């Protein structure tokens, strides 16, 4: 009971996607179009089959992404938007130590990065 393993849910996997740019000028033109329409976006730099591309929104389900795309299509004259799926990420887990004394904290911080990807980080103190 001194520690627990917690599954970290994957990020949303469905995107409303503005397409892969064939060259930097095409990417800049698409960014300008989205900016002119006051749409927030992010540049997608992976996976290679979608990069470089522009993401207008992220969603937990295909149905949510379809609904967002339909709402965008009804409100703005956009061309080329589509719903795409990101490849499934590897499962992630956190090792949570509820209460580690000073000695145990030193041992946890000394674990090799291969044992705990990202290393051991203390949680913020609760008020």
C-alpha cells in the first residue's frame, strides 16, 4: 500500500485537420486562412504521414470530431478540413508513492531513467 500504479489516459486521438502542407509556403497560406477566420490551430509535426499539418481541434471520439467539423462547416467557408485519427500511443503508467520518507525519496530519485521514464518527481504539497 506504500505505492500504486496509475494508468495515464491517452490524449485525444481524433483531430479536425486542415491538411498536410506540401511546402512551407502552402503551410503559411493555410495558417493565414485560419487566422483570417479567427480559428485557433496548432502545427502538427508528427506522425510523419500527417506532418506538417494544422490541427483545428482535438477530440476523444470520432463522433465528437465529426460534430465539430459539421459546426465549423456551417459557420465558416472552409475547404479541405477533415477528421483524422492519430496512431494509438503506447500505454503509460505513473508509479505513485503516497508517502515517501527522505531516504525513500533519495532512492527513488536515484533510479535509472530506464526504470522510470522521466524520473521521479515529487507531487506538490497539499495545503
